[in-house]
């Protein structure tokens, strides 16, 4: 390419095809399947709106100028990091630094891609609709998959670095953009998540108005079709395509008349009452902070966000340090990539505060199993944890080891045998399973004061607790049943755990959620002592921190802890992996295991559930497709949701007609999906008369992890199924009255309980909840005091997390957004709730879109049905097990031990072989051989150091300051080390045989 003038379209086409721009010949080096990578960089919507709605041309162009400058800086950073020409197959022989090239395309609008189903052909298409879009400044940077070294060698990009660093590059862009905008006179801020620079003066309503997506386009088209007497569902794809264009054109005519995009946008701004004012102030002072101040602010930002990340993960990818460090410069400006390095060094040198306590960061690697080779392990990329988590895990393991060693609370074999004989437990219909259950009962009952039963879903874990609970009661013990969620804790009542009160009026038994249980302990409301037995359910959902609190309580009181769970189901949201820690230190007799299920009533369904648990999702899905219980559902999101609801009603009717007791349940990945499916089911039940027509709309709130809650409007009528989000009590409708008042209240449900609306009153609802109790609940009892909204949601569908522990005749694993986001943990949980059969219903269009997004630009290979199912299988087999801090440290220590031990064995073998061959090993030869082996043992470290130097080479002064002094001292250090080793060896040779006097 002639760099003095722009390339022609033909030249660009050659480059995109992996050819020389001038001659069209193939690039040098090996053949490439991918010619380039599209790195799309975009600012926050407020920056886009400033570029579009600026009050002067200078203001508008200044914003775009800043975007282009920040983009170019970012791509230079990307080029430095990725510009390494790989050698050998897959880069197996290393890489050399070189030059790269990219081509940037600046775009100003965004148009949504929509899902169009052709029902006549049974196919769903992804269509780009040529309709007016929203303003959206963004730049497509096509980074060519070509690196040219100084020696003239051609290679391909080191894309492993791209995948691990892409979020860091995005953060770097935001930091550079913030600096340029402030220099131009714009007042900046950060978005709510502190991940992007914003321009002050742009109201949130404007940001929301110009962030329309696919949903609004689809809704307009469906309404347009209905207005013109057309049935959207039955239209062929070409008619839907035309309707989408016509609907958007009509909608724009109504709002803005026959106007172009920009005129349309201004009309929309006027409609929301937004009149843009000048945002650029040339007189705004430009603050130039000293480097140390910028580093301190960036460190504080990164430390704060890392603490938040460590609340739900004990171990993070090392790149997280770089991402948060880069984002820390958004408000101050960043001079270059070396600023990120400086802050990362500060984080490692100082550590961070965890819950107000300073903790060091530990950088190391995990040893991960190689798929298909369970006996082999490979080191992970660099990861980071902290000493507070490590101390917590060490304390947990020490407490657990001590509790497991004590047998003070063990039952006698005779007591267990007697309880089994008197129980209603079915031990005849499944003889092999009965043997496993009996063995588990004896292991739990006679085991230490801490023992854990690990059992697959549906193995009868809760059922086998009943005889043990009875034996404990007969022995004068009080029994508590505890789980993370109230719904799961309530299920332990089936094992015979009942609420009881001691003589002092303290609760001495019953079922509770974990957090309320620990809170009641702290307030002194529970009677816990050496006569107390604590049954923990779904232990995989209990994090190390609350579990340590339970172990500390056990150490103080002498109570017994018995846990049940399955590490392959939904994991804890807290940091760490409790079961993994316990498996490391508990003896086998404290970890009984049941690996077969009896929940499913057919061998084939049990096989399918087991395959999902074992990570063999592809085989499981093949069997389900053969059975007709796994299907890709065509249509857009709304259509998929509606078809799931239709299928639910259909199967519900079939099961009711057959007299099934447990019915059918639905689970979805998110609260939003569960809510949308529930609303679709409700619409159908209302049309059938099962939900009353007379309804009210109440403002509701759904709790979220960030504490803010999700607001929505909730229609309520008699016949509705509602989900509770906290413990609710009410006045029994048939309770005896005294002086016009009820004698008391009863609990009708807890967080996660599904209740039925029996009657709607002006002052509250009559609900039917647990144990078919009917009670009147005033609105006040249902209202969140902070927001004034009722804490209720639709109850026909649950999230997969909430569904863990549910057993139903049939279950629908509903994935209306495709399989992205599901893992083997959630997939197995969703596919093991049923007794008869489980149906997997997945959006075809969403899976297709995820495949297309993962392909290279210009890759037009047809996506086959097997491609779709292959993607689903890969997602459902993904096994991102939570790591522990001890994994990182252990991996680092084991790696060092293995290297040292390997060196010693090889050295010893060399000397012994020489002696066998009659050779005399001189001291010089011995020293030389030791030196050779030591150098070989440090090859990995030297290679990593060389890579670091290469990476830092462009930073000049940093290399001089950081590495040269250490290198100058290295020969002296090595000499001292060698003399010390030699002295020790000489001392050992001259030492007398036998022990040395102390």
C-alpha cells in the first residue's frame, strides 16, 4: 500500500482476503483461515449524543476528534501487545516482535439485527433491516492477521493475548478518551458501573431514548401487522421483512414526518423535552496531575473494585488487575500503557483492603485437569487471590479436620438400625440404591461431628435423613434444618425436622435459611449446644465464609453438623468452594458418596441426567433429540417465550388428566426470563378463565444482588401464582376469633415459595401457601418499606438457582435467549428436576446469532443444525468450577517442588551411572553437571523473564530502573549461592555417621 494516499477498494478487498494489496498474491508464511480481527471501539452513549447534538459544529467535531485520537492510541497499544509473529504450529516455538497494520472505519449510527421466522419453511433468519437507527459513534478496526518482523519474517498474530486482554484495551480507550475530552474543555464523569467516561450535561432520559434495540423494532412491526389485518405468526419471511421496514417508516412519519435520520433524532429529543445546551467550555481549566497522584487515584479505584470482585470469587484472572488499573485512569487521564504497569505493581506491593483489613495479593497458577486426561494437570494462566481468603480457608480446614475427628455426637449402630426399621423409607423397590442409602446413613450417623454426604441429584439424600432425624430425636437431640434459601430449608421438614421450643422459650429445632439462622444465633434466640444437630442441605451453595461461622459455632458448643449436597449442581455466589476444601481434608468415612439417582422413573432418563452431570452434554442432547425432548424453537424472543408457555399449558393439561401429583415446572437462567415466561403463562390461564378477569396492577420490586431491586408493574387477580421474596405470615382464614381478632398468625411461605391468590381484597390478599394453609395477608406485610412496592413476582417459572431441590413429574429447561450463559452446573440442575421427562427448549435464533458473532467477518459458511446443537452442547458442558485461594498457592508450591525434585533425581542418576561405568567424577565435572541442570531447571523462569523484558523494551527508563540493578547484582548473588551450597555439601561429606548432637 502506498501510505501517502488512501488504498483503493480493490486493495482493501485483497487484504481482507488474506492477499497482498498490490498484486493479489497470498500473504507470505503459512496459510491463514482468518485474515483479520474486528476490534470495535465505542464510547458511552452520552459521548455519542454530544457528538450528534453539540450546539456548534466545532463542539460536534471536537468530540469525534477525541474519539479518533483515543482509538488510534488504543490500536497502537493493541499492536504492541499482539504484534508478535508466532513460530511453529500454533506458536509452539515462541514468537518474535514485529509490525502490524489495521484499517479503521468510523460509523455514526447503529441499526438492530432482528430475528425473522419463516413459518412456511420452519427457519429463523437474522436480518439487518435498512431502517433509521440510533446515533452511535463507533469505529471498526480491522487488525490484519499479519506480523512482519525486523528480519523480514512473516507470521500471524498472537491472538491468545487478544482474547485475554480485550477488556483492558477497552478500558485504555476510555481512559485516553477522557483525557482528550477534558483537554478540549468538556466536563467528564463516569457511568454508573465506573467503566466508561461520560460527558456531563446529557440527561439519562436522552441516553435511554437513543438506546432503542431489537425489541422496540419487533413490537412496532407486530402492531403494524395487526393494524393491517395480518397474522404476524403465519407470515413468510419476505413479508415480515417488508413489514419491519414499513412499520418503522410509519412510526417515524407519525413522530417526525418525512425527515432524515438527524431531523428524526432532533424531533425525538424535542419530544422528551431535551434541549441540548453547550457542553464544551474552552475556559475550563485543564488539570495536569503529577504522576504519583494519578497512580494513587487509579490504585484506590482498582483496589475498591477488586474488593467487590473478591466478594464472589476467591481467585481472579490476573488480567482483572490490569483492567481495573486502566479504568482507574478514566477520571485522571493515562499517559501510556506503562501507567497500567505502575498501578499493577502498586496493587501487588501494597495489597488491598478486604472488609477493612489490609490483605496481600498472591499471584500464582492453578493446576487444572486436562479434559479427557484426569490423571494429568496443566498450569493455568496467571491468577490472583489474597491472604484474607487464604487465612479463611486454612481456618475452615483446620476446624473441619478437628470436628470430623470427634465422635462425641455419633449415634450407635443399634440406634440407626432401629430407626431404619421403624421408618417408612422404601428400601425394596431399588435394592442397589437402598444399599447405597443404608451405607450413607450409617456413615453419617456414626461418623464424626462433621460429615458430608455427596449425592447426585435425585439420589434420595433428603429421604435417607428421616431415619437419622428420628434417631437423633430419640437420643434427646434437637435438630435444625438449614439451607441457603428458605425454599430449600422448608423441604427438610419432609425429613421430620419440626419447629420446637425449649423451656427458656428459645427455638430448639426447626427449618431456617442460613442467614436468618446465623442472625438468630448472634441475637441469642436459638438454643444450640452439644445436644444440637444441624442438617445442612445444598451445601454446594454455602460459601466458605458462612461455613466457617458454623464450624466456629460447632467448636464452641459441641453441636453436630451433617451436610448433604452435590458439587456438580448450582454453586455458591460467595467466594470459594466449600465442598472442594472439605474433600481435601475430610477422611473417606466422613465423605460418603451416592453416585446413582432414583428420581427419574426410567433407566434412559437416569442415563441422560447422569451424562449432563458428567459433562457429556453432547451425548445427552443427542439422546434427548432422539426422544423428542430437546428442541430448537424458532422465532424472535417474544415468540419463543410464547411457545414455551403454550407447551407448558399443553403438558400441564396432560399431566392433570393423568392424575399426576407433582405437575410440571419451568426454570430459566434469569429472573427476567422467568418473569416473561410467567406472564405469558398467565395470559393463557386468564383467557381460559383460570385467572379472574377482575385484576389490579400494583407496583412491585424484585430483589437483585446489587441491593437496588428491579421495579415492575404486577397484575394480581384471584387464581394467580405469585412468588414470595421473603418470609410472609398471615391470619388463617378459618382461625377462631376472640373479640373480633384472630388468635395468631401462621407462616404461609418464605423467599422462593409459590403461593396462589384465593381472593383479592382492598386491604390485602388471601393466599394459599405451604401445607395448603390459607391466610389473609395485609398489603403492609408484603411491602418493601424502602421502595413502597410489594415484594412479589409471577410464580409459574423459577430461576435455575431457585429450582434446585424441586422435584416435579415433568420439567421444562427454558432458554429463550439461547444457551450462552449456562454451564454444566446449571444445565445439570435444570435437567434433573423431573421424574418422568425433561424438555429442553432453546431459542434457535439466539444460538445462531452466538455462532455468527464468534465467526470471522466474511465467513459465510452455512450454519447447520449440527452446528447449532454443537454450540448448545459446548455451553452446557462448560465447567467453570469455583477456585479456592489455596489452589493458587498450592499450584505454585507444587510446581517449584516438582522442578527441584526432578533436578535432584536427574543429577543422582547421572552420578550413579558414571560410577557403574567405572568413571571417576571430578569435582569440576560434578560442579559443571550441577550447573547445567540448575540452568535447565530455571529455563521456565528465564523464558518468562525474557518475555517480560521484550514487553518492557519500549519503556526504556522502566527497564533501567527495574531490571538493570538486579541484573548487575545477579553474578554476585549467584556466586554467594554457589559458595553456600558447596560449603553445605563439604560439611555433609565430612560429618560423622549417625545423628548430630543437638
